[in-house]
C-alpha cells in the first residue's frame, strides 16, 4: 500500500517541471521576423515563472521603433494559463536580436506549451503593422492540434506587462 501511494505522488509531478516544454512560432509576413523561440519554467523569488526567449530579425525597409510580441501559455492539459504582450524597442536593420521575458501566470508550475508571435510593429514612418488575429488562432490550432478557446482580441485588454530580463 505504501508503494502505491509513493508511485501515485510521483506520477503527479508535471512533465514541464523536468524541462520538457514545447514552443511554437507563428509565421507571418511581418516587418520583424521571429527567428527562434524557446521557453521553460524557472524559479524566481521562491515561485515558478515561465521564461520566454526569442530571437528576431528586423527585415523592414523603414526603421522599427518597437516590436510587440504575443505569448500564449498552456498547461499540461492544454488549458489556457495566460496570454501576455511584451514590447521590445531594441532593433536595427538586418541585425539579429535576442530578448528574454518572464511571466508568472497562476499555475506556472504546470506550464507545458507556449506560442509566440509578432503582435505589432511600430515603424519610424508612423505606420503600425498588426498581426491578423484570426490567422494567429488558426496557426495556434494547427500547431498544437487542438482548438483552444483563446480570444486574442479580448485577452489583449487584460494582458499584464511582462518583465524583460
């Protein structure tokens, strides 16, 4: 009986706690190319947080003043944990840039899958490029194999600022 209880406790440890997380990039025709995305659970200030690392390349003809990245986070059961938007202002033409963002959604310990995409780009000529949210949702469904109930437009209004490190 004791062995059964210990085995059950072991099975309840989230896979993500062992670093087995998945990251997906949404491809778009944006002025900034999201080149690479990695994500993992880390510990910060006695709590679990989700760390998002992106590398991106500025490919617009016009100077870019800022890039807004979107991150959608799912737990082991593909339930939505959180949705966040972050802004990065360091970008130069044809240069590869890297940035790391930390988010602490409730239930971060169960984080398993993340989706990253370019949400908006502010160009120096005043133009703002914005992602097609329907396309982002379609690609999210295709990438993770489910139809998540994620309404990006409504979540945009509740997105919390994420700390860049």
